[in-house]
C-alpha cells in the first residue's frame, strides 16, 4: 500500500537510536507509515544492551538514565520499568580510591577535612590562582575544586578521554559534574534516575513495536533507492557524512571497549571505576551486573561477571563516532553544515550525530518529541 504521494512510506528514519525510535513511534501513533534503517546489525543505537550469562551488558558504553524533565520521564517510563540505580562512580588514582562526584567524602580523603567549612576554606585557598572568568576546562576545574583535585581526579582522565590538553578544552564539559559540600555520592543532579529493567534494547523494542526495521542497511550507500521509498527522511547519522564531508571532517572521539566475562562474582564492587591517572591506558572499567544490583531477571545472585575497559581515541573514518568535540573550531564547521542541512528539502537532521551535540539520553528524547510536535500534525 502506498501513501498519498505514491511512495511506500511517509517517513524513512535513518538510525534506530533513541531519537529515531521516539520519532518512529510517534509517527506511527499519528497514523503515518514508517521504515527504519540502521547500518548496525542491532537496533537501539548506543543504548543497545545484550544479555550475557544473565547480565545486561551495555555494549556501546555504560548508560545511566537521568533527567529533571518530567515530560521525558513520564514518556519513557511508558516503555520500560526503571530500577532505582543511582550512579556513584569511584575514582582510582594510582591505587587511592576517591568518591565521585566531588563531595565531602572526596574532600575528606583528599585533605582530611571533616566539616563543610574546612573543605570550603581549602578549596578557596586553591581556587585563588584563577582570576577572572575561566577560559578553558583547566581554569574552570581549578576555580571549582582547586588544584589538588584537578591534578588527581580531573587532568589525567580528561586528557585520556578527549586526547587534548585541559587548557584546550571548553569549560562547559567539567560543569557537567556536580560539586557538593555534602555527603552525597549521587553523580547526577536529577530528580529521576534509573536503568530500564530487562535492558535498554527491550525498551527500544517496545518503542518501535510494529514498525518495519531493516538492519545492516547503510542509508548513505543506498540513498537513491531508499529516498525513493519515502516522502521525508529523519536522518540521525553524522551530519558531515551525509554531505560527503565536503566542507571537511568534524572531529569526534571514539571509544574501544574490551569486554571480558570473568568466572567470579565480584570484580570491583561498583558499576563504574574511573582511572584518573594519565598512565593507565583505559579511562574506566564498567562492571555491568551492578547496574541491576548483581541479580538476574528472577532476582538470583549471578555467579559470573562481565567487565568492560574503555579506551578513548580520536575518531578516524571507519570508527564509530561517539562524542562530538564541541569546541570553537568544530562549532564553526558544524554551523556551515547546519546551513546546508537547512536547505536540504525533505530531510530532518536529529540526534547526537545529526545535530553534533553532546546530548544525554533525556535531551535526545526531548529533542525528538519537540521535532514530533513541529512535524506531526
Ligand atoms: P545513536 O544512539 O548514536 O543512534 C544513531 C544510529 O544511527 C546508530 O544506530 C547508527 O548505527 C545509525 N546510523 C548512523 N549512520 C547511519 C547510516 N548512514 N545509515 C544507517 N544508519 C546509520 N547519556 C545519558 O543520558 N546517560 C549516560 O550514562 C550516557 N552514557 C554514554 C556513554 C557513552 C560511551 C556514549 C557514547 C554516550 C553516552 N550517553 C549517555 C549519550 C547517549 O548515548 C545519547 O544521548 C543517545 O544514545 C543518542 O541517541 P541518538 O539516537 O541521537 O544516536
Ligand atoms: N571527569 C573527570 N574525572 C572523572 C570523571 C569525569 O575529570 O573521574 C570530567 C571529564 O572531563 C569528562 C567530564 O568530567 O569529560 C564529564 O564527565 P561525564 O561523566 O559527564 O562524561 P560522559 O562520559 O558521561 O560524557
């Protein structure tokens, strides 16, 4: 059956990540016909989880859902039940363990201070070296928590993650981390937080229930043929790839995951341990079972464990692009691509790669819902 313009589908959604899945769900709910294509062998984009020995493994990196946006929380909980997981990573600096984000436990371990006043006095003493508005991540970090914490918990980790000196990175990246003069290890300042019970893949399956999906299908390699099938395209791949990189490459950070199944019940006692020194080659180790409290779907303790070491690298063609590098240079190039995208009729660019934005999951869902409000009438 064809739509009114004679094409088979109203929408072709490129990418089955959260942006594509939310758009596809809403389009179908508005009576539109939708085809989703994804070049990967699996749905769900970066939030894809895979069950190994009863453990939901976060295949493309650890994902903890957190939001202050009630609309997004009420929306997403229609498709999954969320557990009460609270992210509290531990930092390992050369064998010294610190609590994250920066809070009274961290300050006590770092300086032996006991009260918030003592901690504040110590930080004030150290932040004095920065005068004026912080110009980059290094200055921002020192003015927030002082030099000791910058040197032990921020500098090495950040330089490994971004492959750039902290003085060359934008200040906003570090503002993502809370800083508290209380004994609160919750990594996020969010009203709502958790992990979907049964894994993110199940949640995305629920979102795209009843919608045709073609996996292992690269849109850009089959563009003419796929364009002929639908009136409009929702494109959630990299914006520069869409235009054949004709204005140059946008920079991304890529991540390589080294995942192991271990025949022991407990490797590190926490979902995330960050290695904040410069020498350890990985940025962090994720022990996936702790996102669901070490239990399988029936509530049994799991005898084995799966861990992933994360190695960060500069993206090159052929790698998976994970993190847009939102600095000034890339911002300018993105703006040029955005102007080209605006002129591209019949295509909407969305998501972390389509909009080249360091979006969290909740922001991607909000952006997709906003797009639906404009597009689906
Ligand atoms: P994606 O999930 O990247 O989906 C895009 C899809 O498009 C992919 O499946 C891709 O295969 C497909 N695609 C691309 N090009 C083509 C093409 N040419 N043809 C066909 N298909 C194509 N957010 C949080 O809120 N909490 C976290 O803890 C968190 N942790 C993260 C950890 C890591 C390592 C990373 C990288 C991100 C993390 N995020 C986290 C962010 C989160 O992953 C994103 O906000 C969200 O998944 C982006 O959804 P998306 O649909 O925009 O993109
Ligand atoms: N960061 C750090 N030390 C840590 C964890 C994070 O210096 O132990 C810095 C790092 O620069 C990182 C930023 O804080 O890019 C934001 O961290 P977040 O965990 O939000 O990054 P994500 O991996 O979720 O993008």
